[in-house]
């Protein structure tokens, strides 16, 4: 049997789904202060602030191109361990608390492009992952990893299938996924704002995603990392500012 929804019922279902997501502030949550870093990637070699993480990035055509090459888990050359599948990641040593990160991005076979904030000295979560904004062609997701999926106890519990429901409860409110409609091969201007315990994402000036969660307020976000999963994605015209909450 095929269930056909009437127009009023479709509106009701859409409203219900929308109600589960936080409201995206119409105005920016952060205002720019001093410019901390900028890179137009016109140089053939990276600026000294960049560092290798999962180093499958190249400087090409006046932009930064990332390509995921660790697609599946593979044995290490010495056969003693396993090299895990992982997105391509390029890191930037810039300590921030509240910030605005702006860059242009383009999907070139990638399934996901993200901007991540880490603190490797923080030991309360896996690898110091604090928070991130993930962009896909069909949506934008904002994640509090410090108090969510990377928190040590939750990270360990995720390996136990019997604790799936318990993990789901702990993760409630720690991320929000918003629908979007982007095109491969097209450049977009991405802006990620962090202010206190809030993160807001806009693309080409349009508000796209928002989350308020305690881990985002981590005092020292010592690294900004750019990630690409699923083949290639591009970054260009990157700028990072210190910021202050606008108070809206």
C-alpha cells in the first residue's frame, strides 16, 4: 500500500521535523576583531602555521586541494597495526576561543568538507576534538565533540553495541543537522562563527546551521583543521579572526 500525504499533512510533518532543530539566529553571533591569519594559497609552499595531520593535501591552481586516500582500514607496512580509514586533514596552529573562520570551498568528488576546532592538550576527549562544522551537498551539521561523540566515556561506550540507546541519550542536543542543497563544482563562501557555547554556520551569506552546547565554549581551541572526505574538495581565501559575541 502506498501512503499519500495530503498537503496539510505534509506541512504538519515538515513543521514537526523543523521543530526538532534549533532556530538559526538571523544575525551573526560573533563580530570580527583582529585578523589572526589569512592565506590565498597562491604560494607553492604552505605558510609556517600549517602542519600535517592526514597529509593528502596539495597546493594547486592557487587553492588548497584535499583528497581522501585512506578509504579503507589497511595493515601498516610492518604488519603490526592497522592504519584506519580517515578523511584528509590539514591543520593550522592558531589558538582561539571565540572566532570567525571564513573560506571558499568547492566539492570535487568529496562527500564532506569541514572546519574543526581541537585542543591536543585537553585529555577529556578523544584526540582533543572540541567541535566542528561539516558541510555536505545535502546538509550542514554542527557538532559539540567535547561533550558529545568524542568525550572519553561516550567514545568508549560507542564500541559496545549493547550501549547504543544509552549513547543516544548522552548525545541528545550535542549536534544538529540541517538540510541544504549545494552543487558539486561550484565555489561557496563558508563562514563558521564560534561565540561562547554557540556555533553558527552560513554559506554565501545565508544562515545554514546553529548549535548551542557547552563543549563549544572550550577556552582554548589551539588548532583549526580543514577536512575532506570522499575524494577531493578545495579550500581558498582562508581568513581567521578573533571575535567577540555580538549579544544580538
